[in-house]
């Protein structure tokens, strides 16, 4: 892409929370290398909060693809809404997701579309919609993949070194002040992320309790569903070191994690927010590949002994249960310099 004038682009990354976070890291480097660029982001409405207050996002454009299931009226309304985004006359729309639904969304948003080629995505048909196609192994590091598909169509590069030295890129404002009633100034504050989209990705609650008992820190459990709420409540009853947080929106969740000394959680969006905020974290992996994240001096992973095929994940792989509590405890102590 020849950049001889101001440029306006739209990024299509609809979901899920962790995937959006992993793509957002590219923004600061794009803005640094192309000063006269305007970046809009098309996202599922329920995840828009993760993008809010980010100075590198000029406009957040929401969709609600779940409403398509409501019948013809819902389909018509969403198509009309997405087509209205085309009025911005984008120089380029980049589909960073590589699904048919995201490719269709990108096509409705603009005329010139970039995305992964057919060998680089799970849904090969998505590549049919792109004018510019980027090759990157599907099993490569997820963060690197996002950085590549967002930078190469713009004629720039984002290096591993840049990503390792990134600035925090999640921002919050007017957060729920209740979170500060739970954070303690005279004790270590640890956020526990106990849920995820698959049950097989969840570390056992009783093992989380044992970790909290051993660390004797102020352990704050966050949750997002009724089932997770019940689990959090049960955990808080089993340990004096565990407290259940009220349900938080994404803005307040960002604020909580930004103030925490450590986050321990499953391979899911809120856990990856710690990496985005440059906060220490331990991510627990069972049926998913560790290539989804960057491991740094303060962001560590523990993987169960199972072998993961990134091209065909096994939702029945419950090997995360085999990660020993002592491994988590020792790693936490190292990160916290006990």
C-alpha cells in the first residue's frame, strides 16, 4: 500500500476478548510508523469496552451478529448498519479474524480488503473476499499473526522486540470505585480468573483454593456468568484469603487488573489483559496451545502434559487438572519475589 496521503483504515476483529487484545498490541506501532493514519475498529458490541479509551482507536464501530438469529428483521438491520460504515470511504479494511462472518463484515465495510490467505486461516473461504492476502502459518504465535496481518498491508513491519517492549495498551476511565474497597494496600493483591468458554480450559476450583491458601495473599476472584459466580462464592467460603468480586464491566476489570500484583488464570480474555497491561501473570493451559501468548520475564505459562494439535483442538482434553498446585505456587512466589 502506497502511503502518500492521510490514510483511513478499518480493522475487523469481532471477537473473542482475548483475540481482540492480542490484535490491539499492533495499534501503537502502526500509529508510530504512520503518523497521519486514522484507525477505526469493527467489533461485536459486547466486546467494545475493551477498546474504549484507547488513544490509538479513532472510532469503535459495533455490530451484533447474534441478532441475526432473530430473523429477517435482525439480518436487515445489521446489514444496513454495517453498510453505513462504508460511508467513511476507507482506504483499506483489514480482516484480522479470518472467518467468513468477519470477511463478509469487512466486504460490507469497504471496497479494498486485506486478510490472511487460504492456507493461513481456519475458514479458507474467508480469503475469497480479500484483495490483498497475507501468508502466515496458522499454528504460528497468535500475537505475531495479528501483528503481521495488520502491518504488512500497510507496508510496515512490527518486530518481536517491539512487542516485547510494548507500552500498556488497555485504558480505563470512571471505573467502578468499589474495586478499591477490595484491593488492599498492606497485602499482595492477586486476581484469579476461574472461567473460560470451555469447561476443559478451567483449572479446578479446589486447586485454586489450595494456591490461595499457600500464598496467603488477598486473592480476588472475577467472574462473568452465574455458574462462575457460584464457583467464586464457594471458593470464598473455603478460604479466608479469597474474596469474590462483584460483577465488573470491561472498563472496571481493566482497572482492577492494572492495580493487581499478579493475575493467575485460565487461557481466556481477562487473563490476557494482564499481559496487555504489563502486569505479572501466570496463564494455565490445558487443551489450547501456549503459542497463543508471549512469555516474558513477568508473564509466564504452565502447560498440562497433553499434546495439542492447533489445527484441531480437543474440547475433551481435561489435562489442565494435572497441573500441580506447587508449580503455580512456586512460580507465583518467584514473580512476586517472596
